[in-house]
C-alpha cells in the first residue's frame, strides 16, 4: 500500500468504516511507515480527546419533561376526527373546482426559494418567542388600523374564531427586503402566520422547508403566504376561509 | 389509553434527546438550544408518519439540525464560510464561564477549537466524535453524500489539530 492510499484511508480506519481486509492493509502499512504512523497517532489522539464526556452537552431533566409534555399535548388534540376528514374532502373538492392556483409543498425538495426560507425563518422566530406579536388583539378592528402608517398598504384583517382559527394579533415583519404584514392566527396550540404584501410579480412563493407547510396565493394585487406546522389539510381550511 | 403512534415515538425518538440537545447546543447557543429542541421534537412528532422506522437518531437529528439552521436564518445548508459572529459572541461568554469549572485546560481549549469551526465542519465533528455516528448516519442527517461527509470531517480535523497546536 502506498502512503497516498494509506493516508486516504487512515480516517475511515480511525472511524471504523473499513472492512476487515482494508483494516489489515492499513494497519500493516502503519506498522511499517513512520510518517503515516505519525499522522495516524495525531488523529487518534485528537479523537480520544474529543471523546471526553465533558464536551458533550446533555439534555436537562426539565427539557425532557417539557418535550414529553408538549408531545402528549399535541397528541391529545392534534388528530382530526372522521368528521374533519369529511369536511376536508369537501374542502379539497371545492379547491379543485374553483381551480385555485395554490401551491403546496410538503417536504423539502430543494429549498430554492429564498423568500420561502425567509418566511419560514420568520415563522420559527415567532414561535420561539422572539417576536410573535406587535399588536396582541383578537379584535380585527384593532389590528387593521394598527397597520396604518406602519405599512404602505392595508392588509385585509379578518377573524375566524368561529371557524376555529382565532386571530391573536399582528406584527410588521421584513421579508424579501420589504416590510410586510404578518397576521397571526391560532389553531389549537399551533400558530399560523399569514404574510401579506403587495405583489411584486406574478410569481407566487416557491420552495418549502421540511416540517412546515406553505400555501401561497395571489389575490387582488397582493401576495399571501400562510405558513404553519399544522397539517396540510387544516392549513388549507384556513386558506379557504381567508380567500 | 395511550396512542400507539405516541408510544412508538417515545420509544424510538425520545431516547435521542441528549444527542438532539448536544447538536442543537453546538450549532446555536445556550439561550435557545432547549427551545429549538422542543420545537424540533414537536415537528418530529407531527411528521412522525414520514419516519421509515430505521434510524431514529439520524432522523430526529435531521429535524433538529433543520430547526437550528432555520433559526439561524440560513435554510438547511450549513454556511460555507465559518466564523459566525453571533454564535461566537453568544458562546464565547459562557464557554468561559463553563470552562472555569473545568480543571483541565485542555478541555477548554478543545471546546474553543470545536466552537470556532465553520458550522458545516463543526456539525460533522460533533456527530462523528461526540455522537459516534457512522458516515452513513451523518450523511442521512445532513443530506449530503458520504464523500462530502468524509471531506468535511477531514478538513474539520485538520483545523482542530492546527487550532490545538496554536494553543499549546
């Protein structure tokens, strides 16, 4: 075995990724070649050092409990009943018949839409408590005027509490180099962010990010994009209501 | 009566929470790592139907990683060039606080060196050396080919060795 080959295999050797015969060849070379053995020893020493438990952060008991708690909570309320499925089927039929140009992207193909990425980032930041609401209000008549003066357009603010998507407020966010309105709705414990801005072009928001659903459409000169970790069907219900 | 889906989730995914937290903590910072893990686990649960049942650790770490990079505002790809001021500022402070408790200065140096790696190298080093994941698992988690995992790991190690050399 040449040194070039040996040096190419020394890390897989260290990481236990070689088969038995390759292992034996590399070991044989290392026992004969001092310069390769030096490389190997440095790598192994580094690996040994890194294996110390002191470098590994461990989840706290409270995090563990929080996660279990939230998963149980999501489980208890998160499953649609048979009735919901029927309603859903009806909704989807309606969607087809009206011929909406709604783009649904469930899981990451290529996250090629920077706007989509920004929207999801904004959504995630709002979830971890950075900046969910500038105006917490369940009253659409408070939220709509609040945007006046903050934006050069006026978003259509409506509440769907009766249909299970209560409005909880709004904020101004910044997407694709411009200020946009974010209307915030709840569905059980899930948050739906609906971003609204004047159409820059005919194109709707492309792309997707694993774990989130994005539904975007264009209506009356405005671009809309709803994002949530809700299941697709319920997010579609929401979009149906809004449109 | 427990839901079988949740039971399966608790058996296959929840046990990897240390790995999830470790990765999130190395990719972000102490202030947000717990929130991101919780968020990632909720997402994982909602998308549990897409889990093929093979490798819970690689699967949940992919969700954690995605959540972290989304939070960092960069999509699912690790940044190509390294030094992230935000991460370093946030971490520099409390790494010092934490390392004060650790008698061995070498560990502090190692921690600094790993933290100073570009995220794309840091994540593979953490997965390989701290989590003892195989190349295949790391490739699955990061969504890049095994060859890329190997070259990132190799470059990460070279940088770590140089960094440790510089601290001697």
